[in-house]
């Protein structure tokens, strides 16, 4: 169990370094979809047997405004429940995606 925790910390540290080294000028091309969406549903996808920290949720957004890319009226994302992006129902976010994966999410005040 301890080896898994150490591996996870090393992996996440590398991921943070990789993300922090992305040139902001390249972010637009790396994340071709950008939209403003309101969370209409957050559903738990269950806990994997290996670790409760890897539990995912499915977040469904009502697309209010498309700023870049082609999107329908609704967009669904699967994200870690205890990950860096925490989504709340009935809250609006400015989001960027790449191939269905989250690049960034900012709460719209």
C-alpha cells in the first residue's frame, strides 16, 4: 500500500510539472473546445476497488455559450470526485476541453 502511495505522489508530481510547463500560447490549440456551461447533474460512478481516492463522478453541463469548437446542447465529463476540479449543481463554469478531457475549469461569478 505504501509503494502505491509513493508511486501516486511521484506520478502526480510529474503531472503537475508537465501541466505547469505548457506554454499559454499553445493552450488554445491543445484545448480546441471552450464553452460556458451550467451543471445540471453530478452522478457518482462508484468507487474502484483499488482506491476510494480514484472515485469518479459524471458531470452534465447545459451548454450556455460556445466560445470555441463544436458542441451540442449538453456536455458530459467524467472527472475524479476528489480531483482538482470540484463541480457543484446549478453553478456555471467556463471550461476548456480536449478530446473529452478537461483542460481547465473556472467558476463564473
